[in-house]
C-alpha cells in the first residue's frame, strides 16, 4: 500500500532518478543542485497539498456521518486514518528537517 503523501517520490522513481524507497541509484539522478532543490521543494509542496486534501475529505465525511448523509461509516474511518498517517509522516519529516538545520548551524558556530 502506497502512502498518498509519497506518490510524488514514487513518480520520481519511475523516471529513473530515485527508487520508490527514496534512494538515488548510482550514476543516475546527477542533476544540477538547483534542479534537485526545485524537485525536492515541489515534492514537499505536493505532499502538503495532498495532506490538506485528505484532511478536507476527512472533515467533509465527518460532517456527513454526523448529519446522517453518509451511507458507509467505513469511508470516514479510512479517510480519517489516511489523514492521520499522512499528518504524522509530514510532522516526522518536518522534525528531521529542523534537526538537520540545527545540526548544520551548530557545526558552523
């Protein structure tokens, strides 16, 4: 099962630069730094947009469940679980980025 927030990463893997696990294959993906940072930024932006969409869907289904308009409560449960897992993944990536930035700043001092 693919986590929706990582769809952008697997799409890059299909292009041959990065495998679905996120590792660069030897000899491939040797793009200039500006292209890599742009790709990384677009992946992060896409992941945050995807998270926003999952949370909106979860909230809409929650309202429909409470008002009785939702036929199958499992749809809400699945949407809520996807949104929660994606949020936890996004928070973990953010925390690692902050840790890396802090470590780089500590090394420069």
